[in-house]
C-alpha cells in the first residue's frame, strides 16, 4: 500500500525525524493559510499524488509571496499531473503540501528496503541525492552505499556510522544523521514497510539534517496489524474496478488490452496473459480467483471484467485441482446467466472432473466456446477480438 | 528415488483441526502419505480421524517420531509455527500458508540459518513424490510416478499445468516441488537443482519461474556451472506491468529488476532450453528429454 508524502511526513514526525514546517491544503485559501503560518517566504507548494516525478511534471512550485501562493496553488490544484509514473492521462491533483523553503547546502539519498535474496533489511544511501537512484546505480555504482542488517539483531551504531562516513558528512551533522537513520529504521520495522525513502535528505546551510521529501510503502500482508495505516488509504489513487475487486478478495489488476481473462492461481494467470499476447491479442486484466474460488467469486469476477468497456472477448482458464471442474463450470454457468454475457467467452478447463465440467458447459445453452488446450484457447479468443 | 520426501517420510500437520488443515490432511492420507500427528494448541488428546493431536510440536515429535511438518496455520501465527517446528528438530517444514508478512519471514529465515532443517515455502503448493508421498495441496492424480523428471516451481496451478503436460506426454516425475510465490522463502531453485542433479533417478529438470527478484538468474548461473542434466525453463509474467504485485507477493518488477525478458535472456545465455509458449511445453519436454 502507498500513502501520500504529507502522510509519510506525519509518520516521520511521530518518530522525531526532522521535516520542514508545513501542512496539507485541499483548496487555495487553505494553502494561503498554511503559508501565512510558516512565517516567511518563499514557500514550496507540492502536489500530493501517489507517483514520483512530480517536479518535472509541474506539480512542485516555489511561491515568494501570499499572492504567488494563490497563483501557484491554483495552477496545481485541479491539474492533471502527468509524470513518468502516472498513466498517460495523468492524475487529478486534489491536495497540496505547503512547506517552508530551506537553505539547502547538500542533497542526499536515503532509503530502507527489504532485500529478498539475503532476507536482510538494507539501507541504501548516496551523495547523489535528488536524482533517480536507479540511474545513479547504473551509471555511477561507486556512489551507492549499501548496509545490510540482520532483522533479528536490528540496527547497530556501527551501521549508522558506516553510512554517515560513507556519505562524507561533516562532523557536526554526523550525530543528527545517525539519530535520524536509527529512527527511520525503527519506523520501517514497526510498520512493516516495503520501502521508506527520503530523496532528497538535505543538509541545510545551518547544518541541520531534514527530510525534504518522504515516501513510505507498506507490506500489504502485514496491514492486519496496522489498522492506523489503513486510515491513510486514498481511494482516489486507485482504479475503481480494482477497488471493487478487492471487496470480494479477488486479485484483479486493470490493463489496457481487450481480452478479459479469469484464471485460478497467480502463476497460471500471468502465463495466460502471456499466451494471449503471443496469440496476437492483448490482455485487459490480470484476475486470479484463487484456489478456493466459489460460484459467487466467479460471478463477481465476471461482472468486473465486463465493466471494462474495452473488453471484446473473455478467456476463462481453470486448472481444476482441489477445486473441481464441475463445480467451476456450474459457477460459470450461474454467473453467465445472472450477469448476462455481452461478449464471446472461450472456456478452457483441465484437471479434476473435467469431462463432467465440459458436459455442464455444453448443455447449459450458453454461447460458450470450449477449447481443447491452452494454445487452442488463446488462438480462439484472439481470433474473436480481431473480428 | 526422489528428493527430500519419500514413502518413509513421517508427517505431522500444524493446524490440523482447521478447515483447510482437515481437508488437505485427508487428501494426503488418501494418497498414501504417512500422517502420524497433528498439532493444535489446546486440543491435545483429540483425534482428527485416526491422527492423534498434540498441544506442541515437541510433544508430537517425541510421541510419534515425525520428521516433517506441513503448516496450515493462518498468516499472523505462521512464523511462530515454523520456528516451533524448527526448534522441535523437524527436518523438513512445508509451509502452505499464504500472506505471511515479509518482516516475519525475514526473521524466520535468519532464525533457521545454521539449523539442521529445511523449509519449503511459504505460499506454496507443497512437495510430492508421485506414488509415494504427497505433502501439500496439489491434486495427486495428475502426477505420474516413476520419474525421470524433476519439477521445481514458484507457482501452484501453473505447476499443475506443467505436470499435466508432462504426464500427457507419458513423462513421469521423480519429485515436484513448489518453492512458493513469496519474496522471502526457504528452499530456493538452487537447493532443488542441486538435489535433482545428485538424484540418480532424475534425468532432467523443468524449472518454472516468474517475474520478480533474481532467483532465476542465480539458478541459471548455477545450472551452467553444476548441472549436467538437461533443464527446461519457463517464466510467467512477460506481459505484467512494472511496479504491480501480480497475485504472488514476490511477483513484482521493481524498476528494471525482475523482468521476465531479463530472466529468459539469463537462462538462454546459460544454455537452458527456454519454453516461450506454455501451450507447447509438453512437446518441448518430449523433444529435449528424448521421450
């Protein structure tokens, strides 16, 4: 799960990680109110959306007076902000963060992520702050510092020193930096984060260390023990069909093709998308109904796929194991009768009780195309959407 | 022969009295697996069918000599269950549970380091040596006993698809292992490849990977250096968009890392026969494995 920068900074504040003075605003007058309280200009007005690259897209602007805050906030609020991380249509900006301007002397990069290969928590830092860290790692790997921490032991002072000296910090900033880093680690662990990132972390002319930006993502599997984080969820940032699917425990991801598909199991669902592509068509979604799917889940899956107006054909691919094909066929028939099939459907079933499942589909009176195997199914559905 | 499990494996089931635990225990018993004990705290003295239930894994091991555990404990308590099994001296732990927090699994993995115990999963279908022993949730009848092919995969139903295509070609399996779809897991591709290479009855290997992480790339390098048996590789998720979790917690492309295209290139450069069309995997296996 992702949250906004201003929400990330609320968590930073809770962990005594220094952030610029500021506040979130939902309209122009609120933005002016926040700016006035900061006690001096310039201030920075930052669009709050769940995507990076906001500055380049025109979503972050400096304002030197109250009048300029009005102009700038007016430009950003309500804009469709397009960045390399948004869809081509961009994202509607509904709120801005207004913050004090700082005398920046140096910009650093700092993040903490889980390292899946070593099962450790890794701190990544660089003197090349404010830039795309993947590009830095590719072009100048020597500028990247990585420190791996065994989660059973946790962060130790020497880990912090290793990062601090690696960043060539001047003596007066070492202590505030190491304090900040150990608190950031605590935040990462306490909240089961999948990423905390400060880019840039700035050293000011006054030699203070401040998190100018903040990004925090959470492990979805751990949200059950972080109810306070669920309150940060912003449905405006999510695809409406994905929100609908999440209500029924369906794993649905909207894509831009025109072949809807419903599969049991994530690996087989990915492979089904791939085979649709190889057949010359393009998947409209990823949908894993899971190993324990019942008729109701199949029905909801059907309805969600059909709500996508781009869908011109549907491929159902089920490998019956514990979930028997006859049960699934019944579910498909019920769902199709209730929901109404508005586009051609190709069904491929294999596994436990497959003959019985095929018979149920054949005798249902529904306009379903059956396929003998995966390849046959993909070719049939591709032929349908191509007309 | 086989790897990790066979007809002598003595299985205990943690979470045996839950809905999933009961259902799949019965399926395993029906397949012929020796299920000797169950563990549900608070239910010692009860029986699930004919299987005695114990409060703790230690009690179960002491009373029955169980040497393998299958875990159906819900995600919030699963890490604890794995560590309990390891502490009780269980040699093989198969964690079926999906949705264990990453931080919990990182702690578990470090806890297990240096202990004489192997973890398979979590978030996996389990492991089966066809005709001898089924430990997990996979459908038994699609498998063909007798070998000579070993299967290792990060997926569940996709593994069934692969096994089904092998069986349809008349190609049997020695052992099929699902190592799980989570970012942090126990046994990895390399552990299985190494075991299959050393297993006299396995003459070829099918390896089923997916997007996310670097496990397939590392496995490909290992194969080039140490595996002399033919290997067929498959990668799911070539059309997956970056930055999205594709059902499995571990199936996510982060920046330029973990793409299907990168994995296929790595496998090809290490001499692995890559199947790029799942619909024809069975035919490719028949060709490469010479059936």
